[in-house]
């Protein structure tokens, strides 16, 4: 389900926004992150977003990503309610990987989306 008022963007647009200075916020669980994530991503689990919203730069756009786009949509809706310019990456890390964008582990090795 898509939250009203939350911009939905594709993987290529999300990657472009990150190159232009947007924060890529990955809200997946620790095991999903460890298996593979986007190189430029910041990891804050969905459950921790409300208490860690202050860790995000207030002036940067935030592109939120999860595995399929559902959890990240909820996080983006929350961030927008806090006055943060946030968008959901539709299709999540599955779409990111399908677009041929890099997925790595913390060691920099090739990762995978679980």
C-alpha cells in the first residue's frame, strides 16, 4: 500500500538523487543489511527511525529504501510528517539490484538482497 503524499521514485531516479546529495536511508533489519546494501546507504532500522530522526540531516532530501518498498513507504510518510523531504524508493532493494546498481556487504564484497 502506498501512503498518500509520499513521492514514489524508481531505482535509477533514487541513485541519481543520491549522487546529487540526497541521503539514502535503508530501514531494513540488521540481517538484511548485512547480506547486502547500497554503497552510499545509511542504516537505521524502521523501528528506530522515530528515535533517530535527529541523526538525519535536516536540509537534505531523504530517499528511503527497504526490501520491497513497503516499510520504506511507512518510514517516508513518517519523515514527511516531521517536515523532512522524503521519498520512497518503489520496489526497494529488489528494484535497486534489478536495475544493476551496486549491492555490497560491509566489507565491500558483492552482496545480495534477502
